[in-house]
């Protein structure tokens, strides 16, 4: 009787062990039974896309559609890959990479600048857009601010920036003190900080700033013109944006890059640019993702 009981227990343990191993990761974003993330996306015909709410790079329309220059590039690329359904979800910029790592999204796209610290956390696709900086101030520009350097020169100036954005590092490198900087989780909150007089300026990418000021109370806030693009160590801080993937999803990233190249070479990407106010100056140049990750 005891012998039979022991045999039964051993058999049960073997079954449980087999069940526990059935979902073992392959390192490709899926499981052994599911294959790679690319295989899964092609089989399902859909991809989950994370986007930051930063017009015109990415945003949600009044009817709930996720659009913007970055999502539309991604939609065009995945369509050529045979994946027609892109399910976009807008979230805070700073939570994009953590959400990607957690498996909430298959890919994220927000014109996110390729930077070494981000490359350490996720895998960027090839460069698909480049862009410069911009600044908004109170109407009339009472503090006479025309550059990031002007903020550094005046310790009384307060500036608001998007949490997790590149501008924090740019400002610090140029000598702006911590006590001069505030952060907010949305573009509208940064603009509101200027309009209310709580801060003297807000800084962000030029296209985002232009859209934000156009939607604000123009009697209280204005875009700085002329504006001097910042340089750090004698080099421009031009940003280079790309789609972002989990590090284990190499097959997906390479397939995406192949179709992105066709989109760029054909000139179709410029058509998407122009729809959202970008132009030839925003097309990728000779700078590569590898260059940016190793800076």
C-alpha cells in the first residue's frame, strides 16, 4: 500500500514539473510553445504599441485614435510586415520603457531620443527622425531668454520640463541648478506653469513646443524667437528618435528596421512627416543608433 502511494506521489510530481516548464522563455519575447514575438505578432495580426502624449510625436484624437508622426511611421512599417492592426495606448513618457519591459507593449514609439542610458534598458530600432529644441516663456519674454544658456546665467529663472525628458540633462550640463528646475508629467502642465507665472520658461522639442503654444492662451505665453539651439561640448544636442523594443526581441527589431529602410528610401516617410508639420530637415542623416548608444 505504501509502495503504491509513493509511486503515485512521484507520478504527480513529474506531471507538475512538466506543467511548470511548458512556459519557459526562449529569450525572444515569447515561450517555447509560442515562438518569438515576431511569430506571435504575425500569427495574431496585431501589435500593442505604447505612445507618449506629446503632440505631434504621438497623441490620442478626440475619437480615441492614437496618431502622431511616430505612431504613423510604426503603422506603415508593420503594415509592410503583414501586421495590419496596431493597438495604440497613450501613457506617460517616463513609464514607456518600464511598461515595455513588463510586457504591456510589444513596441513603444514617441520620437524617443536614442541615449546611452536608455540603450542600457531597451533596444532601439534604426533612426527614423531627428529634431531640435524649443522654449516658451511668459508673453513679452520679460526675462529676455533666448537660449538654454540664458537660463543658466540667471539663477533667479525657473524652468519647467517634462519628467524623464532629455532637457533635464541638457540644462544641467549647461550649468542650470537643481533649484531652478521643476518637472511635470504633461506638456499642458508645463505650459500652464509658464502661463500662471510659477516658472519663467518651459523647454521641450521644437515641434512639441510649437503645438503646445498654439493651443495655449497666447496672451500669456509665447514661443521664443529667435532661439539659439544649445550646444554641449561644442556639439549640437540634436535628438534622434526611433522605435524601441525589448532587448530579447532582436528578430522583431531587425524585421522592423528592414521595412523602415524601404519607407525612408522610397520617400514615403516624408509624406508622413509633412502630415504632422515636419520636413526634410527632420529626415535621418548619417548618425546611427550605434553612434547614439555609444556616446
